[in-house]
């Protein structure tokens, strides 16, 4: 899967959860902290992505991201950054 395909899958997955889709339709650099998602929404989002891409995202991301924007490390994670992380995880899985 290439970058554009992964990005589209991430956006599609978010689209199933978000009520207001304007942030993901307008910006490549939309901060995940700006999305109006609660902890259950983030859990669902990451579970779907992990299943779809057959990857395991780092536990600290899944644990801390639902507490945005309080977590300084992940409050600046963008959709683009998440796509890059997914691609890295997929690539790492292929190399093992």
C-alpha cells in the first residue's frame, strides 16, 4: 500500500467516527488533538487501523492520545504523522 492509499484509509476510518468531518477534509496537517473524539472513539479508531493494516501501534500512543491535548508529546501529532507511523509499522513488519 502506498502513502496515498494509507492516508485515504485513515481518513475513511476517521470519517466513520467523526460527526464534524471538516477538519479532515480541509487539512493535511490536522492535529489529532483538534478532533473531537473521546477515549472510546480513539480506542475504536486505533483498533480499526491496527486490524485493517495488520500492525500494532505503539502502546504509548494509544494510551496517551486519548488525553490530548494534555499530553505534550502527542498533542502535535498530525494525521500526516499518523500515516507516516502506520507506514513505518507496515515496513517494519515486512522486514521481519
